[in-house]
C-alpha cells in the first residue's frame, strides 16, 4: 500500500483513532520562538526531594514494570478522548518503511531512548517511550503528552524513565521526574496537535540525565518532506522488552485534523501500543514523537509537527 496523504484515506479514516502509548519536541529553541505565555503552558511540579525520589525508584520493581500495560487513546468523531490500558496489536504493513530491533541499545545515541513508566489515578500502571534531548538543565526527556497527563485521569504519579531499557535490564538506572510541561491545549482539551510533553528529570548524585546517557538535539520547523527514524518499545515487537526502530519517508497529513494547530504528520511504521512518545529523528535530531494511529491504518503512525507551541514546551522544561 502506498503513502497515505491528506485525501487518500477518505472515509476509511473515520473509524476510531488509536493513540499508541509509547514523543516530539525541538532544539535549542530559544533562538526560534518568543517566551511562552503563562496561560498557554501547563506545568506540574513534584516536590519532596530525596525521599520522594527514592520512593518512586523503589516502587518500579521489575515485577511492576512487567505488569505495566501500554496505553490506547481513542478519539471520537467529536474530538473527545478516552485513554485505556490495552494489549498488543496485530502486525500490518501498508506503507513503505524499514523495521527492526536496535542491535545495541547501550551504545550512543541509542542510550538516549528508553521506557517511560507511570501511574494514572483510577487507571493504574502503564508504560510509554521517550528520549533525552539537549537542554540547558541537562536533564530533559521528551515524550507524548498522553504519556504523562490525561483529560479524564489527570496527571501521572510515580513517573520514571529507564534509558536504554533492554529485556528488563536497566543499564543506566531509573530516573525520577521533577517537573512536567505540556500545552494546556493538550492537558485540558486533548488536542492531538499538541500531544507532546517535556519532562525535567531529577539528577542522580548530582549527575544530570544528559551527562549519564547523552542527548540528541531538537529540530523545529523542518520541512515535512523528510526521512524519519522512529524509536520506541512496542508491545507487538518483543513484548516491549526490546528497543525497536522504523525508518520511512513522510507519508502525508492527518486526514481528520483538529483546529487550532498544525496538522500532525504521518510515517509508515509497524510499531504498536507502547511506542507512544517514541522519538522521531531527522539526521539524529528530534523532530516529533509517536502520538496516534487510525484503527483502519495501524501501520501508519502520526506525530505532532514541531512548531512554535511545542518549542515553548521544550523551552520551559529545558530552561526553567
């Protein structure tokens, strides 16, 4: 099946919209956009210092990580959002792309990718994917907005990031969050045009996350006609225990875009639930994250365009 563009899905795209839980943001964006308005960004901070940090580290045992479920978000025709835990999807290959396991997650730049774990009140434990990006605070991780906050369930607790996760191994430990930044358009309204979160992580023994595993730059405002590399931990590939990667060309725009924001872009990829929040990179720089897929087109992933509003999210987390 060829590329799916704005007009090629037609009525077939009017089924449920699945969001694959498993990130997008941008680069040294201070040079690209003005400061964000305080009314547009949503910032969640968790105090408590070392006791809280150690409690979250201790909470995420190997058994709890094993029981955590990938998340599925369904968008109705009217734009409503409901997030739920789900199971792995069947494979499907409708669009041109390459797909395979990452040979050595412990080698840079693979080390910047990892699994995101959290709990939502009334929902339970879940996991996504994310990546470490270059930042002034040297401790910023990017993932999808729906991986950290939801209109119905609120904001995640016990949020943690495990870089280079590989078959339950944690070669660089477990990192706990200090602050979550999203656009209010996502946190309050579930607008998929802004499905991105920047998370400031707590240092370990005075060492920032970026100093421990490295980081990739961010790349805002790119022309959409690119070849994208998508990295994440999908449940339909190695039960989310293996870092997976897709490479493919731009495959069109969201056929049912929501208003008030740039249209999400598409790339062919067979990664299923669990890959949400996984980084899209162009020449090694972050340009989007895994946001959603349509049920009728499960092997086409959509991600938000990394423009002005998402740069504001990155700036707020990376620079305080």
